């Protein structure tokens, strides 16, 4: 298990390059996000996804969410009609567009959408939907851009235990286990945060909030006109 320490306010291109090398070979990484630390692998690589389940001791009946770089990536993984896209443009950050126009004011949101055939069944536990999020986080924008594939974005914890934003606890956890990630990117202790809000847009005209996380629910409800 390799550990690379970085400062998010300084150059971390070497860590990005190493993470891409690990992911490209079917490996797994622990990486910082705008919520908690995430456990990542190429979301389109079935064998790599299996490793995530083993590391977390997670039941294969529980699907894994993914992160993508932008809306185009999301459309490659899920069916997104006009109604759903209209909502997504208001709640997802337009990373790299230079013009958010108020987007992302509702907070961090994972959206459940009908999945396309390109998505491995193991990722979604055989379900016909997939949970997708666009993080508003420069590190991940660069990592995704360099890697070129969506990443699994499940919290770093053993199934049934509480996730942590403390990288020291995460390192200690895996030092004592046989199943462990190939690479840990240590960005220090992250600001305290809850997992993202989960919004079901399987039926865009009847959106459902499945979990409220570090979002602004009043704004989200007004946007959805619920």
C-alpha cells in the first residue's frame, strides 16, 4: 500500500500521475473529495470494481456511486432526457465552463438515473439505475481529466462502520487489514462533511430526494417545485 502526501494548495501533479498509473492497471486508490475521502477504481472495469467491494467488505447487493468530470461523461453512462438535463444543469457544477450561473447553490448532489449498457452490472448490483455526481473539487477535476474514466466514489470505511475524514484513521485501518487499496493520497484531515444528497431522477417529472446530505434542501425543493 503506497501513500503519497499532498498539499491541495500546491502542485500535486506527481500524485495525479501515480494515481492514473494505478487506476489504469486495474488498481484502487483512496482520494480526497469535496465531502469525505473516497475509495476509487475505474467504474467501467469489472475486476477493479470487485476489489472495491472486497476492500470495504461490502455486499454485492449494494450498488456503488460514481463521479464524472462533466455532463457529457454522465450522458455516456446514463439516459438523460431534456427534463432531467434541465434539472441537472441547475444542481451540478459546470466544472470548467467558467460560468456556473448559480449552479450548485443547492449543495453536493448525487443523482440516480437510468443506466446505459456500458455500465457493468456489478457496479449497480444488477439494478437498471446508476448514481452519478459531478464534484466541485479541483483535484478531482484534474484527476478525472487525466484518467479519462469515471471513478467509483464510495466512502472509505468497512461496511457498517462510520466513514472518516481523518486520513490518519484511514491509514491505520488498512494497515491492519489484508484487503487494502493500492494507493492512498493523503491530503490531511478534510473539513467535516456528510455524504452528498441523493436525488432520484429516474422519473424527472416526479423527482424524489432519497437522502439529505450537506445540501440546501429548501433551495433544492424550490428548484424541483416539490
